[in-house]
């Protein structure tokens, strides 16, 4: 969010090619950005790769939301957090990825200045919403693993609702306020003016706000790392304890505790993969944003595009992770795509049975 990749779009005066040879985003229009299109083969390949990511983000996360909201058995505080996270990723697939795909391949922005700002606002809002959802999910898993029997009374539906509201409100208010007021461009007016052309999408963020952006990403990241480190340490201790007691007779309450603990550890492991995927996807982008702001936007366009699309693709990864690790999600998908969810009382189907 240091800048949209469009900030590197050249104006006709900056272009190396002669005016006669240059391709413009808008032909016969003064002040048009120079267009640097790909040849047909790479162009088609890029549209296929980017389009596949957008489709997967939209339909994969839509399946997650339908599954959790439709089947009553999945109505739990933790799953409501998952559904809200899927909503953020779904919105990335609808409002961000398709437009970025055209911009990345055509090297021009054809959707107007207003949506340029909205596009960057959506990008920031949904990214922060994702990371704060994941942070609260980490806290949820920590409570579930450390004390699985007391967990249902501590992480209730109302607590989950407050976590969801906080994640969305903080993300949307911060991103819209920053870009809506123009505070992000303070001190960069000359740079923005020099790079402004018709068909470009220049969203620059100054050094102060880049650091704020990075801290809003770094703080929940460190919290998640700390919580998951403790989760896996506790899980390891619990596994050893269960193994040492495996040959001894235990009461029914102990047996129940062990089963619950095992289930919560498995859920924590699955969501740990989702957190790791998010960090691998977004951390390079945020690090580059800081470097770029302090070194004068030196990142080459192709490298910036790679970082942006690696980050975008994270929105398509979570449904794949859930499908791989959650049997209930695989069963829910089967019920949805076969149309069985349209039957009467389908919401009461047991999705945990094999």
C-alpha cells in the first residue's frame, strides 16, 4: 500500500520511446499514460493466472461462507470468525483482483480516478481485516487448546461478534480516512504531480504513514507468532501426557478431555497453516513498501507486480487449506454443488459424519 503499481506508469514526457512509436492508454488524448503491453502469448498466460486466482477467491470463499452460515452444526463463535475472514477474501476477489488483473496486464488503469482511490481503499481494508481476523482466531485457538473444557464459556458468540466488528471497523475506518483525506500524499505532491497521467492509478503513501501501515501489520503478526508458539508447545506437552497415560485406566471425564484437546489441537494446526500462508504472502509486500518509501520508489514494476499478486493470491489459498484439512468442509462442498442444500431441513444435516 506504499503505492499502487500504477505509480510507475510513465507519462508521455517520461517515456523512452518516441511519441510516434509510443502506445498510449488513450489514443489521441493529451496527457495519456504510455502503455507497455505484453506480446499475445505472455498476455494470455497472465490473464489465465490472474483470472484463475480471482475466480478461486470468489467461489472458494463463497463456499466457505455458505457452508458455515447454512449448516446449523457449524454455527460456532470460531466458525463465525472464519466466515467473516472468508468474506474479506471474497471481497478481494470481487472488488480488487479483476481490476488489478487488467491494470497489471495492460499497464493502464481504465476504471477512472474515483475507483482508483476506492480500489486502493478496498485493498487496504480487506488486507487489515484479514490479519485482525487471523489474530483473533489465534487467540480463540489459544484459549481452546489451553483450557478446552472452559473454552465454550469464555469465547462466546458475543465475544466473536465484537472481534469481527473491531476487525472490520478498524480496517475500513483507517484505510478510508487515510486515502479519503489525502494524508498519504502529504510531502509527495511534486512526485504525484509528475507521475499523474490519464490511464494511471497513482496512490503514494509517505514515510510516516508507511510506518503506521507497517506497524498495523507487524503488531498482530507478532501476537500471532507468540500465540501459535505457545499453542504448539502446549500441544506437544498434551500429546506426551496422553501418550504416557495411554496404558492406564482413565475416567470418562479424562477421556472426554483428551478427545476435546485432540480436536482443538487439530483445528489450531489447520489455522496455523492459514496464518503462515498469510504471512508468507503479505510480509514481502509490506517490507518492500517500507523500503520503497524511504528509497524513492525504486522497486521495478515487474517485481512490484509479483509481490502484489502473491499477496492477492492469499485470498484464494484459505479455502484450499480448509478443503485439505477439514472433512466437514469437503462434505459441505459436496452438498452445496449437488444442490442438496436446497432440500427442506438441509441445514440440520450432520456434516461431521463421514
